[in-house]
């Protein structure tokens, strides 16, 4: 990181003819000591989740920063920290959407991920429509998250207020800065013996639990994560989380339902463990869905794939690599 910053500064100096050449390019890279490898990113194990929640529930600074509620929501939904800060009460359906399976019908509580918050120099905290087009999605919520949200909800509150709000200058609730969430995590993680943990670790934990769900396809998992392609973390997160419980029970510290894949066919809501291709074309809940390039076009982009293959990329059949 330091090398990149200094190299960029010196390159600007070269462009302005302040120096003859960029000396950073002539430096050799600093290699890690022999036998020393950086630990790969991973999620939290079941025991680490229990220890973390027990600590934040009793630590005064963590309770003051609202970390118990934020962490539970993150573990149960897999949202990015900016998406968590941008969730409003109007984005939640705690009563649940009526969804049907082959045998029964049930109500599945959901959160609609419609926006994200991100700091911009000179503008402050900016609300935008999501990191990518696939970030707009609907995510089912487990029961322990629904219980926690019901406990903090006020009937007379404004539905446009953020769920995890911060006090604004005028005293009204406003969006919390993601950097403040990260700062609160850094203040308590060493006390919980999790000095490597970041808010993104909670998202990796959700991905690990989701990866253990065998009834969901990788496409369905990617849509729940808000990704163009599900990034399997077996070599990092899942491999280190040998104590992780199956995702049918979600986090082991609370009762929760298995993630449901919501599909809309006309005016009918459906839920299924697998994702049939025909139901995909019928219309997914996630915004912007429909006919899209196959997985083989993800690296080239849609136009690049057309130039490469000389025809329109079908949405059901991946291109040969």
C-alpha cells in the first residue's frame, strides 16, 4: 500500500517534470520472511461466533455502539457494511412474504437491499443504488434476526429512518457511517480475542454457511450474496470453519430457518431449494434480472463476449472457456 502511494506521487512528479525518473520503480519488492505466509481471510467458526456474541452482549462500549444488533443482522443476512447502514424500516417485511413450495406455503421475512452508503471526499456520506447491479436483491431473514428487529422497532417511527441509525446534526436519525462501524469493531475485537476480525468477516461467515447449503445452486447463492458469481471460499473461510453448523440451522446460537430462494412467476411467489432455469427466465425477485450473459462472459463483459464469439451470448448455456 505504501509503495503504491509513494509510487503514484513520484509518477505525478515525473509528469510535471519535477524529477527525471520514478525511483520507486527501481526498488526491489520486500519479500516476506521465509516460511511466513499471510493468513488467508476466513469466516468465524461456531465457537468464535458464540464467544463474540457473548462478549458484545455484556461489553458496555459494544452495547453503546449497537454492535450486538449490527453483528446479528450481518451474520443473518450477509449484507455489506455499507448496505447494513443503508437499510431502512421500509425495506423490511418482518411479517413475511407468502411463498409456496411443492408441499406447503409459509411466510418468509425478507429485507430488500435497495441502496448503499459510501463516503465521498467533499460530499460526505452519499447514498447510491448499490455496489453493482447484482447488489439489488431480496434476502430472507432468519428468525433470530426478525426477533431482534421487532424488539427495536417503534410503531410511531418514520419508515424512511435507517434501522441502524445515527444522530444527525438536527437531532433526527440519519445514516451511520460505515467507518464508525469499523472503528467500533477495532475497539472491541482484541478484547474478544478476535483481533483479525473486520465487518467483512461477518459477510464471509454468511458465505461459508451458505456454501454448506447443498440444495441451492451457485447462481442462487450468488444472488443472495449480491455477486455476479458465487466466490467459493472453501480454501479460506470454509476450510478454517470446521465447526460451522449446516446452514439449515444458520448460526448455532439461535434458531433460524434455512435460506429460501424467492422466485416470482407472474403474480405468484414461489420458493425452491434449487433454481430451475425456466423459473429464472420467469422473473427473479432481484432487480435487473432477466436474460443475461452466461458465466463464460463474466471476465470479458457482454460486448467483449459478442466480439469473441460473433453472436449473442445465451443466458442459459455458458461459453466454452
